[in-house]
């Protein structure tokens, strides 16, 4: 079965320090991987995705993610955290049914807390 | 702003009642998805429609139903509501793309509270 795991419920980091939010996946075939962010009382905002090509994917707000096939990981990173990055982050994997179906399976989410 | 519009933003209703949540996808998107987010279940896929037809079904209860209309907007109907149905319901949409890997864009959600 297709699945994605976020092993950390919460990540704490000081402002200005680099941050990493971890994600591992289990899929059959080539994975399509996504990161979304949810701010308090807001919807899910798309950050970035990996489909194919360069293993380092750059996204919105200075975030990037590294696809590692051997470790089946897709960790989200940012060189310098901001207090405004504090939010709930979700990793997701696409489950293809074929055709135009495009179901996403989400991890449980990681709460990122950036201290000033 | 993702371009996906959901109404209402907040809804409080009593147990046993029926509600309808409405979603307008991004312009040009043919696929619409419904997700439920709750503290105990996390983000759960409910159902997907593509150009008016049901395409994939997830953990959707029999008391829930959805449809996508010719103008591509979608409605999620929740009936015989229970306290446990209280959750944030997301609508999302994506464009068709034969290469796959479409980005799914989410609306702000509809907060449903069942009392």
C-alpha cells in the first residue's frame, strides 16, 4: 500500500537556523511527492513537488526538498528559518489510478515552531 | 489565494441534520477532490470527481455524497450528522495532465461543527 510517514510530530528551531522536516514514503513505482503547509485556521498551501529530474526541488517561501530514492525520503529544508514559517507541514504522495485520477495520501503532519 | 472557493466557511448544525458544502474549482480545472481533516483521523481523502463523473472513492461514509455539476462546481452533502462528523472539510482541484504529477490546490476549507 502507498503511504507516507512524518516521524516527528513537532520540530523546534531557532530563527535564523536551518530547518529540516522529515518525510519518508512507501510506494510501488515512481513516486510523485508533495509538500503542503497549513497556517492556523487556513487551508493547505502548495509548497513544492517532485515528479522527476533533479533530486533537489525548490519551492515557495525559500523552501526546498531533497528526493532520495535509496532512502525513500523527501525531507523539507530551509537554510534560515523565520518565525513566520511556524505552521503545520504535510508531506503527501500521489497514488495513481490511471487517467486523470490524482489522489493524494497525506502524512500525519509536523508542527514547525520557530522561536525568535 | 489558491483559486479554489469554498462556502460556507463555518457551519454549526445539530445532530441528525443535513448540510451541503459547496466548492468552485480553479478556472479550467476538471478534477475536484474532497478531503476531511480531523484531529483523530488527520487528512482523509473522501472522493474525487473528474468532469462530472466519480473517479475515485476513499473513506467516505454512506451518509455522505457528492456530485460535480456541468459548470464543474461540486457539492458535498452530509446527512444524519453525528458529533464525530465535526471537522474541516477541504475541497481541492487540479488540471488534467496526461504526464501526471498534477498539483492539487486546496481551498480554505469549511469548518463544520455538529452540536
